[in-house]
């Protein structure tokens, strides 16, 4: 499945000229080349479109920017940041540019109202991150960077929001999407965005967005958007439901189009798949999770692949396939 685009509808109300947007994360995966973003906010009048197209933009294979706190609609600062990224600027250089060239008239062309998070890959494929929080953004406010991510929030209940998001991202194993979803769950408590404290929710709207390295900019691998919800309905819970459904559909779609034989195997394992699937890499693990084989220079046009297993000890093994339609795991027994 290349893309799953799901909306939960809410009544649309005209937007104000600017919007406060609260907690979000932008991150990259140096192993897979994926870039993703996730966020949530307690805004009203945003309707079914939510904040996904207002605060985040991603250039597949390069990087992404989150722009929040008193943003213009359309978000001219976000568009300018992406333009700088396309021209080769680093995250820190983009931040410097945005501070020197604030393009939003409300309030007052003043970068001290804004908040940014940026993550990208340099020309060697190494991750870089940067962030900025203006001193006029509403408290509690903070941006925090790791090697592969930037987390930022304003109008937060307290520092716990950022702490939980960072801890969940760092402690979660799995795909970039898994880690982003876990980070957002770290803020799933009443008043994470302090405006929603009385409603007993973290926010009113949430999203999750992931691009694989070779995705078309208009066709992300994963785009899940929960539009504005009524008071008392938790959007991060709804987003988790959408993500769980996506994983089920995505995995089943791949599994139904991939065959592994013979199983049990003695000398060779063959992997055959449909023509619409392109395998980018294959990694073999033993039952303890130890990597015993990896191939990254796979012929992407081939529909059949072979892995020699004659040197392996008897036991259960797993092959992790990274494809244009997502990742999946195959199991076989070595005699």
C-alpha cells in the first residue's frame, strides 16, 4: 500500500488569520531514509482539515520543517523554510533565515512569536536537526533536539509533554512511524495543550505523516489526519486507531503478494513477489534478533531474490524486507 489517507470529518468553520499550534515532532531515519512528522493542537474552527497542511512540510529524501505558534494561513514562513531547504540550506541556516526574514504580518513580522523544528539529511546522508522558540510564544514553551528529531511545543501544561514525547520516541523500537506515534502518545493526557485541560483531552486535532525516500511529494507512504473533534473526544486515540488499521492493511497487502520457498529450507531461500513491489533491502535475523545477513544493493526491478542459508545453523529465522510499499517480515525454518 503506497498511501492510506483517512479523514475523520468535522464541521468546517472559517479560519482566523493566524493559529496557535502546540506540540509536534519532526524526525528522520538514517537507516531507511524516511522523514516524518506528527503533531496535535487544541484549536477550534479548524474543521476537518486539521493542522497537518498548516504546520508541516516534507521534502522526500531530504528533510522536513514544522512551523507553529501564531502561524499565518497560508503559512508563509513554512513555505519559505522549505524553499531554503530546496536550495541546500542546513537546518541551522534555515532557522537563521527565518529569524531574519519573518514573513507573517500577524503579529507584526516578528519571529519572537514563532516556533520551528527542522530535521534533514546532509549530502552524506547524516541527520541534522535544529529548532527555535521565540520569547513571545505562549508558555509553557520549549523546543528540544536529538540526533534525528526536533520536538517543540507551546501553550503546554508543563515540561512533561516534551519529556514524555522524547522518552517515547527514544525508547520505541520499530519504524519511524512507530516512533512518531509513540511520541505523540507521550502527550496523550488532559491539558497537554493547556487549552484542552477543562475538556479532559490533550488536544482537538492530530496527525501522522511519513514519507519514504523515493515517495512522490504528493503521495506520502502514510498520511493520517484526525480533524477537529468535539470537546471531550481524544484525537490521539482516534489517530492510534487509524494507525493500527493502517498497519494491518499494509502488512496484509504485502504478505498476500510475497511468497517465500522452500520452507523449511536447506541451502537457498527464494523470495518471489508481484511486479508492483520493489525490494530495496533484505536483512536476515536469527530467533534472538541477531542480524546474520544483509543486502542493500538489491535489484529493484527483479521479482525474485535468493538468499543462501546453507551456512546457517538449524532453527527459526526472519527476513525483514524493505520495499516501496512498506516493510514486512517473513519467517522460515532452516533444517
